[in-house]
C-alpha cells in the first residue's frame, strides 16, 4: 500500500522549505552584491547610527506594543507583529532608497547594520516582549545565525575573493529569493485561506497600516538634517526584516496566525512603501513597481 500525505501537510512542508530558501538566498544575494567598504563607509556618522538603532530597536518595538493596546489581536497575530517590530534590516531597502532618490550608500550600510544587530537583539528581547510565552532564546539565536548570518558572511567572503563568481551568482540568488517568497505566499494562502480571509475587515489590517506609517514617521524624524538620510531611515525603519521574522516564526511557533501576520504586514508594508518611495522620488508608481521587481 502506497503511503500518502494530505495536501495540507504537503503544502506546509513546501512552505517551510520555501522559507528556508528565501532566507538563505536573500542573504547570499545581499553578500554577493556588497563589499565590506560599501557597508562600513556610510556608517561613519556615529550620531546617525545611534539614532538609527534607537528608531529600530527601541521606538518601533515600543510602537508595536502601543498598537496592540489600541488594536487588540489574537495571540498569534500579536506575536507576528511583535516579531516584525523587533526585526530590522530589510533587503529591499537600497532599492526603495533608489526609487525615493534618497541616500543609497547609507541605505546599504544601514541595511546590513540593522540585520546584524537583529540577529543578536531578537533572542534577548523576545522573552521580554512576550511574557508568559515559552521562548527558547538559544534556538532563536541558532536559527538566525545559521539561516542569516552564516550565508551573509560566506557570500561576503566569496565576493571579496572571487568577485566575478559572486556577480555571476547574484542574479540566480535574486531569482531564487523572489520565487521562494512567492511560493511561500501561495502555500500559505492555500493552506490557511479561511484564516487569512478572516483577517480582512478586522483590526489586524488597521494595525498593520498604522504600524507601517508610524514606523516611517519615526525614521523620518530621527533621520538627521539631510533629506537623503531622512528618507533612507524612514524607509529602513518602516520596512521590516521579513526573513528574520520568518526564521523565528517558522521554527519557534506553531500557531499559523504568526506566519499569516508576518506575511500580511510584509506585503502591505512593501506596497505602501513603494508608493511612498515613488512619491518621494517623483517617479510614477507603475515605473517604481517595475523597477522594484526587475532590477
């Protein structure tokens, strides 16, 4: 007799694999596209670095808790929002900065800085933000290091030693990352369609939109006197690190609402920020989406 598995179990497995591929390929793509000098050079402004860290790792987590007081959500949805509120350093930031005609060099350094700090920050802060919920800080640290930091370091080393190989692999990693994220979203929609449909028309959408907009405001206010750095920090603070949030959510929580909230806020945030970046850069929205997808 041939053993079979249900479609739901199969798609859940595909979702986990897609999550891992998305995270690893995103980090390889980031490392293949950067040099150490490109990362470090824009971060010489110590005051701006401190304000950036305060915005992303103090004010946004506090904002998240405030939003959850105003818009009560289920435990799983709340955890998902808290994970995103604690995870900074989105790989999309340099492209958003380019669309907004912001400081792209600062965006590159900020992206890597926030991502690296996130890896150390999440295991420490989550037990404080999620009291009463069993949190294995060691497991969280291990998953973040293995799925994010290790691939990034390997890719940076390859780029430093074999630049042509890195440049040749970069398009493949970008394609793998985009395809894996699309696969993950499709798998989640099919498996958790009823749960996902139930979110629309609830306070979860209001919470997501409020979270993105107020995070943007926090970054803009703390972005210094320059218009370029203001726009960059605004976009970098509002666009959270989906890869890091997924790494923690996938391997540490079983409630599907956690993953659903991460994806919903991630997609809403990306759409809103592309519109806002296009407006900042006086670029047509259609052109901005095309540039975001194909570059």
